[in-house]
């Protein structure tokens, strides 16, 4: 992920099944966190969070934000 990428939060892990409801997709990657596989993301509801790359999916022309 790089700054400016449009992303959606997504997880299939059952332990985080309610996490999908806590994020207002889409989000914009603000910056990659130094030394980590994570990014700081500004979400559509104005919140800023730090998320591991595995929970972020790039939005492209074939994907619609929910």
C-alpha cells in the first residue's frame, strides 16, 4: 500500500467478524508505517486508524465501496 491508495477494510477471520461493521469504507492510505507492514488510513467517517496490510483491500474499477 502506498499513500493515496483507496482501500476497503476487510477480514474473513471469525474472531474479527464484527470489525467489518466498525469501518466506514472506503479509506485513503495516508502513509506507510515505518518498519511495519501497516498503514495509517483516513476512513470515510473521518476516523484515522493504523491497519495491517492484510486487512486492507485496494479499491479498483471492479470493486465498489460499501
